[in-house]
C-alpha cells in the first residue's frame, strides 16, 4: 500500500493531501454512483491536475529535495509540550 494515493480497507478509505483528497472524493462518488457520475463531477469542477514538477513522492524526488523536505518537517513539527496548547475537539 505504500505510495498509493488512495488507501481503502473495508469501510475505511483515506488519502493525504489536497489533490489526493479530491481524488478520494471522486473515487467515492464512483463507488456510490458509478463512474459516469464521478466523471461528470470531475468535469463540473474542471479537475485536471497538471503539476509543474514531478516530485510528489520520495521515490520521484531528488535526494536534495527529499532531504530539504525532511529538514522542513523536523523544523515545523510540533513537540509534545506544544500539543498542550492545541484545543481538544469533542
């Protein structure tokens, strides 16, 4: 399953990222209402992703880009003491 844009197991389906979320929505529409309906939705929202770069996965990105992303993630990641300030939604 690693590297998959949409992962589904039983009644659970997940996707990570903005465009992957749209992909998941279209996939779900196809599961519920059929491919033609999902394609109609895709046309209606004019969803035609054409990213200017092809570095959307570590397997495609250069080592430098991957290292930069890891550094950014470490710098931006919350540490446990910061989590106390995140409100709990019930």
